[in-house]
C-alpha cells in the first residue's frame, strides 16, 4: 500500500466512523431527552452533522476508488445542512405556539419574553439572576 492510499483510507474511515458516532448520539438524544425542544436540538444538530460526515466519507471514497466526482453527494450535504435546522426551528416554533410546555427544569424562556414583552421573572429565574450578579461581583 502506498502512503497516499493509507492516508485516503484513514480519512474515509474517520469520516464514516465520526458520522456513525454523531448519528448514534442523535438517536440516543431523541430517545433520552425529556421534551420536544431538546429532542429537536438533538435531531437537528447531531444527526445533521452525522449524515454530513458520512456523505463526505462516501464522496471521498467514490472520488478516490472509482474516479467519480459526484456532485449529487455534495448537493445532498448542502441540502441537509440547510433544511434540517430550518425544519427543526419551524417545528419548535409551532410547538411553542401550540403551548407545548418545556421541561419542568427549564428556567428561562426567551421566546415567550420576547413575544409577550413581559419582564416578569419566575422565582427560579429571579434567584438565578441574583446568583449570577453575585458571581459577577466576585469576578470583578
């Protein structure tokens, strides 16, 4: 085996294994996370990255071993990187406007505050603000 072939095989292996890892992380996140919003985060971030890395590994494989420059794979990567986060954002906004409650330990809801214009703090949010201001004072 030539040195360049070893490097190419290592690169392909890296992309495929990293893509599989991030895809598994996304699947575990979808199963284990507590609410719609965090599950959407796992689905849009990790799975997009995992599928993108896998397709890049396949692109390198076909480019090196079959001497094919497949623009469809690159377009698929681009399409997935654009459409998956946008779709997750739309689903999260729809869930928010359908009054799907976030997980009970969610402290700050920026979207609700921005849309209602209210600056009313919950007890937990007020406590956290006080703690953060104390931490900031100690840092200064």
